[in-house]
């Protein structure tokens, strides 16, 4: 029940509304319990006037020390009794209906509010996770957990919680009527309940497992959908539609089997309860038949007791079903709480100060780092380097040498295993993450744009920026001309990941976004590697504007993009191999010269072809 109690804990801030809903559901349950009580005078007085001499007792608790009969409330007259009973039935059901409506609304409000808080908590926890988390969890599965799993929880803590309160109070009311009428007979009639409830509790554990299995299959379907739709161009170019269809069908079949197991387990309690209920009624009919003949029980007593018993079994059946839905919610919540409880690797210290304005240099002090679970050892090994303010430093080297790792460490997407990175002498692990990342702008080869307007994509780094500032950033990024040619200019929606724009246009929008952010440190991570020659010329011009008066770290494969760097750092197997200008390194005969020659050999081959 730990998961369920955690779910309930999210409702604490809505305690007043929850308490009022409990009170209203109590009134609703009491109203339902009044039905068998009101049936007794109907059968004993209205339908059988000859029994006028027999008083009709009302169900006053014995511990109060007095009794009350219908005759004490109203002198016997069949019309008076019928009027009283009719009015009482109408008033009871009116009160019950009002209490039920508002109680249900309040419980649903509390449940939906609690689940909304839970979903927000899960989203905030996941969106703040480090790169490692997203590398080990697929987007589709994360989306399924935050949406599909929490929908199961939402059903339980809103609609089902209201029904649970309603049925619980109805059950208590019926039990009171039964035991007030004849406690021995009531005890005998309810002895079958343990034989019903124990198997139901055991089924709940199986329901939880089958629910978890079904939700895992649903998450896998979400993953396939996300990959197939996002990578639709690859799917089509490799004519892999049938393969993706088969993958989806196989997973959908797993989901169906797990769902059917859950449905099978959930449906079992109802026929079991109904059979034992029928068995009890048959035994009760045999017993009361003899009691009525002997005059020990009236028809009204019998109808009141049997009605209460029948109405007792209905809440029992409903509560068994609700229990199963709660088990389903508990199963669905396991993955959500796994995300919430996961210990983050990149955290800021309590009360961490903001990073001061960048004024001097960035120091890499004997920095070493290896990716978690990496089989290739260190990505960076004991690297020491100082980047002065206003300097342009480029990192080059073979694939896997550790170039992009430097950008990830500087932005604290990962933390160094040894050594430290300092900005103006401040260890970046000692300052707030927000202030650190606000001081750094990144333009990478994988440009990500949101399915929003051009203006809002540029404004993403500074949501409060004025329209003129957005236009100036676009102008300096050499993007204003193509933006104005779009159907709605700056108000044009760019599509998912900027699908409506070319690669060069997307890259210039990302540069405009970085310009508007106006961070003192700039990281260019292969910013032009995927562009054609014409687009690269435009983007290089935009980058030249972006690099003015900034400290720039350039990560590049194409050496033509870094000729003008103040220094070029050559990495090999995670260590610094060479440092110098382009001219110095070309004439030195090291790794840089070899990379330079290989790129120009490739260029000559392309030209001959």
C-alpha cells in the first residue's frame, strides 16, 4: 500500500475540500441506508393496515438508552403514515442526491488536483535530469509514464476515490441496519464475506503485476510511435514501413495479452460475490419463512432486512472492483515514483551562489572524465588549459578524442571525475546551475526548434525580449530576409523541429536565439558541419557577428572553419596533443597536419569526381 499512501499524500494540501467531501459522502451513505428502514412501515402499516396494534420501532441505537416508534412521531392513520413515509422517501433521496453530487465533485477536484501536482512533479524531476538519464531512457517511454501511467492513477484518485467513499459509507450504513434489526441473523448472513474478500485481496497483487506489464507494453508502443514518426524519412528511404508495422503489431499483441489478464482478474470477484450473496439469500429465505409463520418476524422486518442485505452486497461488489482499480493505479505509479525517487547526479549545493560576471578566464585544471558504463575508458584525461576572456579557442582531433565532452563538462551536463573547471576562479560545481548556464550559449550541429512561431523560437533564451530585439537578433544572424519571405513572417510556425525550414535557415535561427541570449561565453559545436557551401557562407557570416566580444570555444571536424582561431587545441585519446595557431600546427608535422592533409586529399578526390 506504500504507493497508494504516497498518492494520498499529494492530497494533503486539499484537506479542507477532502474533509467536506467525506462528510457529504457520509450523508449520502446514510441516505442509502434509510431505504430499508423506510420499507418497514410501508409493509407493516401501509400495505397491511390490520397490524395497527403493533408498534413500528425505529432504529435508535440501544446505547442511547431509549426506544422510539413510528406511532410516537405520528398518530396511526394510514393516510398520515403513507404521507409521512412518502415525504420521508422524497426528502431522503433529495438530500442523498445533493450530498452525492457535491461530494463526488469535491472528491474529483481533490483527486484531479493531486494528480496534476504529481504529473507536474514528475515532469519537473525528469526535465531537470542530466544527459545520462535521457541517454538511458527513451523519449517514448518517458512520455508514456508521465501521460498514460498517470492517467491510470487519475482514474483511481478522482472517480474511484469518490465511489470508494460512497460505497464504504453505504456499507457501514447497511451493516448498522442489519445488526440493529437482528445481530445474530446479521452475523450469520455476513459470515461468507471473508471467503469473498480474501481471494479478492490475493487477486489484487496479480492485477498489479499484469497492470505493470501492460503499461510497459504501452510504453514500448509509445517508443515505436515516437521513433517511426520522428524518423519517417529514414523509414521511407529504407522501405521499412512493414518492419515498423510488424514491430508495432508485436508490441500491441503483448499489450492486449497483458490487458486481458488484468480484465480476467478484475472480473473474477463479481460472480464470486453474487454467488455467495445468492447462497445467503436462499438460506435467509428458508429461515425467515419459518420465523414469519411463528409470528417472530413481520413482513416489514423481513423486507427491511433482506433489502439491507442486498444493498450491503452491492457496496461489497463495488469495493472489490475499486480495490482492483487501486491496485492498477499502484502498479502504474511504480514507474512514476521510480523517476521521482531517482537520485540526480548533477545537483547544485544548497544555497549555491550565482556565478559572477565573466571577467578573466576559464580554467580546466587536471580534468578527467569517463562516461558511465563506457567500455572505452576515459574521454578526457588530466586536461589542463586556460581560455582567456575574448579568446577564440578551437578543439580538433579524431572522432572520440573528447571534443564534444569538453562542451558537456563546461555546461555541467556531466561532472568531471577528477580535477575542476573554474570560471574566474569559481569552481562551476559550487555555483548555481541556472547562473552557469545563463552565462553560456551553445550552437550545435543538431539544431532543435520548437513547433512554435519564428519569434518565439528566437525569444526562447529571453522570454521577455521585445519584438525589436528579436528582429535585431534575426538581422545580425542574417535570418531577417528569409523570415520576412515566410507566409506570416516572424509569426510563422516552423513545424516540429523546424521541419518547414532548410538546414541553413534552422541554424541561423539558432544563432539568432544565441545572440538574443547575449551570454559572454559561446560554444560552437560543429555548427556548420551539416550545411552545404552556400548555407555555410551565410551561417559563417552570422557566426562572425555572434562571436564578437565573446569568449568562444569551437569544436570542429572541418579545419576550414577554425583557421582564424586564436589557438587550436588538438586532442588525441582524451589528452592534449598539440596547441598552436593554424600556421604553427600545419608546419609542425603532428596530428593536426595529418588531419589537414587528409581533408584536402578528400577535397581533391571530390573535385576529380
